[in-house]
C-alpha cells in the first residue's frame, strides 16, 4: 500500500511538473505579446495590456471612460482630452458592463467617470473574471489563471494575434488602441456586416435597468462626477417605448444623485452614414457625437473636471 501511495504521489508530482513546464513554455513563447490573462475576454485582456503599458497615463488621468464597445468606439477621447486640457484614458472593452469596473481603483473623489450607453449595456455580464482580474501583475497568479483555463488562454492569444493584424478602419474586431485607449473606425471604406447592420441583441428587463440605477447611485457617492451619455442608434430601431425607458432611467438617477450628468441623445436623428451597425458609429460619426457631448458639458454649470 505504501509503495502504491508513493507511486501515485510521484505520478502527481510529475504531472504538476509537466503542466508547469507546458505553461512556462507557452508564456515564454508569447512573452513578446505579453497579453495578460485576467478574463475570458480578449478585448479586456488587450485593454489590461494597454493599461500596464500606459501606467503613467492611468495614474495621471482624472477623466476616465468606462463601458463596453459603445464607449470604446463612439467616444473620441483625444477630442475630450484636447477640449478639457486634462489627461483622459479609455478603459472600455467589448461587452463590459458598468458593474465590471467595480473592482477598478478608480472610484475616488478626484475622478470623473464617463460612459456611453445603449440598451445592450444593461443586464448580466458575460465576462468571466480570473484570479488576476482586473490588473494583477503577479506571476504566480498568472500561472494559476492559465492553468485553470489553458484552452481559453490559447484562444485569447490566437484571437489577439489575428485582431491586431486586421485593417484598422475596415473591421469590427480591430484591436489596436490609440494613445488614449480608444478605437475609432476611421476608414470610409469600412466593410459593414449585413447581419450586424440589421441586428440588435438588446434584451433587458426592468430589473436590469433598476440594477444599473442602483450601481450609479452607489458609485456617485465616491467620485467627483459621473457623466452618462445615452447614444442614439440607427433610426430604424427607434421607438417611443425605449425613449420613455431612457427618460425613466434619467429621472431615477437625477432624483438620487447630485453629481451625475445625464446626457440623453437617444432621440437624436443621426444620419445612417454615421453608423457601422445598429448602434456603433464610424469615426466621423463618433467625432461629431463627441463634439456634441463636449458642447453640452461646457454649457453645464455643474460640470468640472477637477
């Protein structure tokens, strides 16, 4: 029996050693890419890499953008930075819900938090958070995260290599950020997907919207300001019912938060040429949309960055 237990122990030790060597070899092979594996989202892992590489900007920025691809693609952060003469960093990535930023060290009195919303931003997040989420640089935790889901790690590495090679202006999945962490679709020859052009996956409930309101009320007490922009979509998707839902959210937030600015642009009738799908804008549309937001903020007596 003792010999059997010794052999089993040796087998497991050998297995652990082989797993360690396999993970070490993959991390070494991909060392130049240096993509963190803090979630199952290649987009967020790429953003975590960007934040690590721009730590000074992250620490200096008093104006931070959070959210999903709505904030990533629809807000021109360089324009915001130039207009308000303050460093701006865009922390957004695909599929991120506002609550996914709960663990970020950004909820302090010297910060202004801004987000662009659409109906897809309500509801539960599909992002699986690993032990190192959001921004761990602990090597031991890296090993644990990779070992716990090796297949997803390899998939994220493969997708990242593909997405950073794609044409900046012609593909939805292009994943190289500008100096602020933003991605604008600047090419007039953007290749529009017919499926995305006519499809919206927004499925949300009254509870989802109530949870969002509760999150904003809670977080507004911790920061200087929260700025919420609600985007328009293609006009074909517009409905008075949805318009009333947005106004209801605005009312609930503004009745409970003195330091929140809610900029409702859902009723805006932007031309079809400003969009690349139901709600994401091409670069020219994002620039005009951002300029409109900036003008509204400059007119708001309650707005200040510092």
